[in-house]
C-alpha cells in the first residue's frame, strides 16, 4: 500500500513538473499574448493540483493535509479566473490576437486582411 | 522525486521571470508576474515540506490569496484606469 | 539584485512589482531562519497590502519617475557615511545562533524556560509578543492607529456621487464576480483561523487583521468603491480602529483597577495561567480589529480619489 502511494506520488510530481516546464516554455516561445495566456493558464491550472496531490500523498493525514487540499481548491478556483480576467482586460485594452490567416503553409488562403 | 519537482518549479519561475523582463506589452508582464506568483506558492508548499519548515502551508495559502489580489489590483489600476462613472453596469447591483 | 533593479528602473509600475517580489523573497528568508510569524506578516503586508496601496497611489500620480533636477551629492555623501557606519557595526555583531550573544542572555532564558508554564501558550512568539512584551505591542497598535489618523488627516475619505453601489471600474467581468463572491467568506474564515490559531502556530492579531482587510480590498477592487462603502461604511472604520486600541488599553486599565500592574493578565482570572490565556485572547482581538480597520481606512482614502484633482 505504501509503495503504491509512493509511486503514485512520484508520478504526480513528475507529471506536474513536466507540465510546469511546458507552461514556462510556452510562456517564452509563443508569439502573441493570447497564445501565451492560453499556454500558461491551462498548464498551470493542471500542474498545480498534480504537484499538490503528489505532496498530499507524501504526508500523513493531519491538519496539514486539509490545508494542502484548501490550497489546491484555492489555486484551482483563482488561477482560471485570473487568466480569464487578464485576457478580457487585454482585449479591453485593444490588443487583438495575431492572425496567421495569410500564411499559406498552415492552411490559410492568403485572402484575409491582417 | 520531490527534488525533481522543486527544480522544475524553479526553472519555470526563471522562465516566467525572463518573460517579465522581455514582454513587449504590460499585459505580458502582468501574466508572467501572476505565473511567477503561482509557482511561488507551489515552491513554498513543496520546499517547506522538504526542508521541514513550520507552518509553511499557512504562508503558501496566504500567498496564493495575495497573488490573486495583486493581479486583480494591477488590472483594476492599469487596464481599467478610467474612473468608476464610465462603467455603469445594470446587472451588477447584486 | 532585485533592490538594485528597483533603484535603477524608472518605470514605477515595474518597481512596484519588483518590491512585491522582494517582499516575498524576504519572507522566504525569514522562513528559512525559522521565524514563521514574521514571514507570515511580511508576506501578507509586503506582498499584499503594500503592493495594492502603491499601485493605487501610482494610479493617482504618474507612472514614470521624474528625473531629479540637480545631482544630490550631499545626500549621497550622507548616505555613504551612514551606510559605511552601519556595515562597520554589523561586522561586530555576533554570529547567528551564537549562545554567548547578548540577546541570548538576560531575559531570554527565562522566556524560553518558563514561558510554557507561566503563559501556557505553545507558540512562544505569541507569548512573548502579547504577554511578556505586552507594552511594546500596545505601542505598535497605537502606532498603527496613528498612521491611520495621519492618512485621514492628510487625505480624508473622499465620498462623491460617482461612487454608487453597482458601479465598478472593472466593468463586465461576470466570471470574476461569480468566483470572488463565494471566495470572500472563505478568506474571512481563514482570517478568523489565523487570529485564533496564533496561540499554536503562526498567526495572531496583525496577520489576521491584514487578511480581513485583504478580503474587503478584493471586494472593492472587483465590485467598485460604491458597493464597498455600502458594505463597510468609513464611519464604522473610524470607530472600529478606536475600538481596537481601546480594547487593548481597556485590558490594561482593568488590571490597574484590580490592583495589579498595567497589562498584568493575572488580574483577569483567579488562575494566573487562565488569566494569561484570556488576556492574550482579548489583546490579540484588539490588535486584529485595529489593524483591519486602519488598513482598510488607508485603502479607502487612496482609492476614493480620482485622477484629476
């Protein structure tokens, strides 16, 4: 039983770490604000519960585990909200997503205006 | 495995920090700062457990909250910097 | 390094964000030094409230740092001499954890050895803060109250007709409102937990007051100044701030009237340890109320002003 918990915890931590780095790389490499917000928002909101569950499986059941669950719920609730609010604010501020429709390599027809 | 996760979080924090310095618009910086804050919460939670700090989960919970409030404050004061009278919201008197 | 960047940048918005990160790193340093209560307060105040207050004052003034008109060489000289003197003094300080350091002699062994039985509270930091050094904490509470007074005298709470309930600068964000509304009671419950759990873990009046204020600051940011002032009118806050200080002072005066020294908690109950518990509870309550009302008052004063005044 303990071995299963340890393996599960290790798996969660590994997945969470990989997702974190993916999000970070996406934050740097994406060409446009809106793609960045999508990259970091989605990956972080999944990575945080995975990492916290990995931590939870490593602790004994006590007040600390309840606190970890509370942090998990808080991050799960506030991270998407903040992402949405930021994207909406950016739209309000006048930014628009980058258009690639003129690039024939990715299926565009070259007829749309930028 | 805990150390691997902590190193991954620190790498991500460094990447987010680069975006904070680079980001051509303020919106990018805001996004990267929010991301940095969320990673910090995870770092405090995991690192505190690894280093056996006392009461580190309270600090992590608090900082998750503070990060959210900070992001909303930045939005309120810089993106919506017009005074209240221009955003009259009929459905908001709840 | 972050401090250097904060000095050199002239974009004050970036400087405010950097200060937030700096406070967070300092909080992490405090955690590493095993000073959890201090780290908690630093994270709450430095990264939370101060960032929001600085952002609101940036909103009122200008965003880019004005260049100085002349080179302040005299100021540089004064700071250089003072800094050098401070560094020289620090070189002479005892190493961290040195058992022969002066701070570990005199009263500290008594606090450490007899604190648990005299005060009966597991968290020794709260015992020292609220009981052994109660006078200092009373002074701190009065200082916080005075700061609130000063802000009120200088800025005042500006009420105007534009601030109607339901009007908010962040316009039409349905998702934000729907998520923040149920979050607020949870934050308040967390604040209550921190207030009463100060005896056992990290926490206490200061941190709890700041967390309470953060909840209402969040409400004001999302729902607008009008709604926030309808929920917690500024008049209440004036009275609550005074009430916090009066509760603390009242405990002291009660001890005087009962024939003992000011803030001697053993006058509160027949069993001295029970009296200590009751005293610490009341005193932390006073601190929490005072800190909450003053922080919220300062935020109201800043956010109530509009740009063109």
